[in-house]
């Protein structure tokens, strides 16, 4: 496996999972920004799933808004890197991406579950406060690793309000169940669109970034790139 290609594929794959800065309508040049993202990490990081909702955030308009959309991405990182051993020249990850509007018959259900999920996140009592770490210590989360569990992250945006939360939990955990329910609902509710009418914009996914040039600031009047 060529190190340069595997590193490139990992960087692109991780960025696609994180999602774009915005999704643009090619014909209108209006755009959608992310309101919700749920990411599930299969134990061992073998497979990553991302489920997100996007809404119109175009400037200087008061009508003709783009319909809210669902973006679903699945990336089997383990299989991707195994495949790269035999296809060393490949320079883009193998991902499954679906983009679509919310089925109108499902819209109210999705909307209500989205609101309830936000309440569940805000009232999540599984978060464990902890002191400032001085010895790489951290809070201990109660997980039964002999039973099904998930690593997950959540992002919610609502105007000036944003929430970010990452943790792990067994599938008996209420918040984990709420997240799985939303995942299943988004899968049921997506109406696939023609991807040729849309584009994703990544402000950081540049060739410099893919080559490992990481900006660093040494508290002087310049930024230097570090080659990793």
C-alpha cells in the first residue's frame, strides 16, 4: 500500500464524513447549511455512518427557499484500506452517499423528532462532569463492552445556538436509542435527488491540506505550513 495514497484517502474520507461547509444548488447558487448531524462509529472504527439535515441559509432572500434536505454517508474505512492494497493507484475513498429532500408525508414526523432529539441531548444526564486533567485522566463512562454499544457524535445548529456532543453508550441507553430512531427515520424519509444538480463546498479540502501541509502559528506575524 502506498503511504501517500492511504493518507490521502483517510483525509478525504474523514472530511466527507464530517461533511461540507455548505451544499450548493448549481442552477441557483443558493446553499444549504447543516442543522443536524449524527455520526456513528462502529467499534474498531471499521465503519462510519453520518446522517444529517440541511436547510437553506442563503443570504439576501425572503422567499423561494430551497427545501430542507437529508444527507446520508456510509464509509467502511477498514474495507476501503484493504481494497487499497490491491488498487494502490486509487486516490479517492469508496463511500456511499445519498442526498435527497424530506418526503412531505414524513416531514412533520421528522420535524417533531428533531425537536424531541434536541431536548434529549440537552437533558442528557449521561454526561459526566470532570475536573481539569493533569495526568491524562478523564471521566469514566459506564459501558458494558460485552453488549452492543456505539461511539457517536452529535452536532445541532439553530441560528446562534450550537451543540456538539460525543460519547459512547450501550444500545439500551436512552440517548443512543433516540439517535438510532432518528437515523432510521431519515433513511425512511429521504427522497433521492439528482446529484448532478448539486455540489458540496469544502473550504479546507485543498491540495495543500491533502499533502499534509498543516498551518502553524509561532506567535509571530506569519503562518507557516508544517509538512506532516
